[in-house]
C-alpha cells in the first residue's frame, strides 16, 4: 500500500451518503462542473495532525500549540481548493482565482505540504536529525500524492494554487507571536496558580505559555471572548466546587466510581487529534466533496486555534490556582467552610493555571462547528478514539467509544475534568461557552457562500 493510500485508509466510516450530499452532487452535474472527492483533503488532514501532534511539547506538539499549527494547514488547504471552485465560498486569505480545471488533489497536497514543511523547518526545540527525518517523510508523502495525478496543465495549475495558498498563510503568520515569551507572572498569594515540582525539585512549567499572545485567526483580539472568571473564594459556589473536586478528583478518591476514573483517564487525550478524526469520518460518511470537506476542516481547526489562543490568554489573565494548590492551602482562602488537606493529590495534573479548562475551550469550538454542519444529534452516532497514556490495555480500558451527540460529549467532559482533579466546575462551564462563542463567531463572519450556487444547499 502506498503512503497516501495508507493514510486514506485511516478514519474511514462507511455508510450511505446524506440527502444533502446527494443533492449537492446532482446540482454539480446539472451545473456542468464535477464535484471532486474529499479523499485528498482528509488524507492530508491526517498527515498534518499526526505530524504536528508528534512534535516535542515545547516545539509546538503541546495541545494548544498543535491546534494553532493545524489551523494554519487547514486554512491554506481551504483557500487552495476554494480558489479552484466554480461555486465557491469567501476565501480566508487567498483572494485570487485559479482555473476550475486545476487538479484539486494537487492543490490540496501543495498547500498542506507547503505549510507543514515551513512549520517543521522553523519550529524550535527539534534535534537536527529528527527535523531532517520529518522533512524527508513529508517530501515522500508529497511525491506519493502527486504521482498518480497525470502531468499537464491541470496538475500544474493545482500545484500553483496550493503553493499560493501556503505562501499566503506563511506570510500572514510571520511574527504572529508564536514561541514568544511566557505570559506567567509568579504570584504566591492565595487564589493564584503555582507550579508543581518534578522529582529533581524543578518547577513543571507550561511548554507553550505563549499561545495566549498569538495573533488570532478569526477573532478581533486574543481576549475577545474573555470568560467571566473564577468565583469568589468566600462564596457558597466556591465552597461547593472546592468540596466537589476534593471528594471526586483525588488520586485515591473512594467517592469516584471505577467508570468515572476510566472516563477521566480516557479524556486525557489530545483534542485536535480526536476532533479531526470525528470530522474526517463524518465528512466521509456524508460524502462531502473536496471544497466542503476543506471548509469543514478549516472552520473546525481555525475555530479551535482561536479558542486555544483566547483560552490561554484567559488562563494567565486570571492565573487561578488548581485544585491541588487550593486544597492544600485552604486555610488561606478566607472561607471557613473549606478545610485543607495537606496530602491531597489529583488523579491527573497539568502545568498551567486552572481557569478556564483548555480541553473544553477546544472541545467547545470543534463540537460547535461540527454541530452546525451535521446537527447536534448524529444519526447512528460517531466514534472517538483516545490516545491517553493513562489507560490500561484494551479490552480493560477501551480506547474507542461511541457518542450520539456533540452535547453529550461536552456534558461528559465537564464532569470528567472534575473527576480527574484538574478543574473546578466553573472553569469547565465557562471554557465550554468560550469555545462555543468562537465557533458562532466563525460561522457568522467567515467562510460564507459567494453567489447563489451553494447558499441554498448549506445548513448555516
């Protein structure tokens, strides 16, 4: 099996095409233009996600930074495909039209490869030998994608469109704040986050604290959807949330059920990987063509990127302590209804402030866009796969689970991050809203249909 064919085999879900997809294909034929398969778009999304998530954490492999970089790839892929469409949407960056006869598969490959090659070549903290291996792998994947396309004007024009889209994205993201200085200002006062220590006694710090200062893709500022913030330490709400996570989130909790422990560990996965798999599978199941698949993946990933940016901006704005800070130091919070426990430790920890939940910021954005495309409740459900290193081998801890709706996923995640001892409830609830707000903003202001061709066929 070729490298490209192997990638295409990943994440496929068989099933009948949706009524909307069939209507779109019929409209394409009647309009005299051929809808192109979304196979290449899904294949390069898989390559992009797997490549970027596998980078070292401080090289951009940490979840929020990986989301920013995947957003760059998918924005370029969308522009490349859209630029060759006779019935197209508003471009993201590339305000230039290419021949409708251009090969969309070539455009997709050139756009994705161009951005990925740039990222792998320029991110810091990657050993020279590893960087060379990654670049060689990407070059092989690119050649494997182009080889089946017949040489000629169609292929050349497709490559031109893809390279133009990649160049536009790279230029737009130059000096955008990635890999800049840390936002964290140490503060030992009650209510402020303080890092844990490793075995050597060194502070365990956020590998990508700069994410919150990156220029946004779709928002007007990196704090456009600022959350309401943590609750007062002397409030009844704080007392309830403190005692809830103290009981359910402890490493040795007897109040947390075995299933809750499994779910908490299952969600210690990477949102950008999980949600892109869901998006690919649903796009394949509904037989979305190249431009609609590219649009879906651009909207989910650019929304996810902005949610990560706003979320990390919020984290260091509020600088709110984690449960393991608060429970050990409860005598300092000014609330007589909260009792300290010196030996309390969480089931799972993370090296940055509590508020808001990073996971739910990203989940809220991805799920928000997917629900706009497919509806909240998905007939037949959809599967999600966890790459958590905290799970026991299957079948004891199954890695693949099925959900019926996007709201079901988000409802569970709010609870799961409490069961993990990672967050107070307010951090989860406000993060979910932040992600949803970003998704709404993206759908209302970007990627709109141009003309009448597609407008009547879109759900949003």
